[in-house]
C-alpha cells in the first residue's frame, strides 16, 4: 500500500469515528425523546381529566346558581358570589405578606447563625 492509500484509509477511519460519535449522540437524543413520551402521555391524561372535571364543575355551578336563584333573592345571590370571589382579591396580599415574613425570618436566622 502506498502512503497515499494509508492516508486515505486513515481519513476514512476518522470520518467513520465522527459518524459513530454523531450516531451515538443522536441515539441518546432519541432515547431521551422516547423517555419523554411516557411523561407527555401522563400530562395529557391529567390535562384531559382536569378539563373534564372543570366542565363538570361548571355544570354543577350553573345548577347551583339556578337552584339558589329559585330559592334566594338576587341580593342574597350577589352577596354570596361576592363573598366567594373576595378571597381571589385578597389572596395576593396574603401571599405577599407570607413571602415577606419568610424572607424576614430567613434573614434573621442567617444573621443569628
């Protein structure tokens, strides 16, 4: 074999090694995607169950509002709905207070230690 043939074979082997490395990387990525498939199916299942539950909750809410409207005055219904919606307005404030308290206590404990 001539030196040129040896060099060609050497270059060919280097290219084959690069191809082998690339295939191994691609195989790892395919395995990763395959592993994700089960997680995605679980997420989709949970999402569908949650959607079904929310639809059922909406039906129940509509039924209860109709039932309440038949038995209670409009003012009572408005008062009850406002009371239930009031927590949505005050929740961010309470969360901010809790986070501030935790941050304060964390700082105090770090100062002590």
